[in-house]
């Protein structure tokens, strides 16, 4: 398990303003959490593209109940949640994996 974590080289660094993968600043905690999950999916997309043999089922842990519920209910009231939903949808259509949040 330790090897897997170091191979992905995912680092989380707190910043004063959270910025999503396409450069927008988060205005709320929900947006910041959505951006963080989306960044993880983008990172996984890069890894799977470069190293197809690493493609596997994925679990992303989050304590953001509001984001998880919005995704589950498809209640996508802001652009960050819509973007996350579309990113996950594209990821799942591209790779034959299970993604658990």
C-alpha cells in the first residue's frame, strides 16, 4: 500500500485560496472540496494515461458530505459541482474502473 501512495505522488498543500485544476478560485468550502476531488481525478487520469498497466479501481476519501450528497442526488447547483460530475463521468467512460467516493 505504501508503494502505491508514493507512485501516485499526490500531495496536498493548504493554500489561502483554493484553486481548482482549471484555475478558478473557490468561493465556498463546498467548491474547494469539489475542486480537490476533481484534482484527484485529473491526477488519476494522468497516471492511467501514462501507465495503462496501473489502471485499477479507485477509492477517493472525502469528508465533504455536501459534495458527496450533491453528486449522489445529481443536485449540481453550482459550476464546481457540475464540473466535478462531468470530470468523473468522463473518467468512468474512459477507464473501465470502479470509482468509490
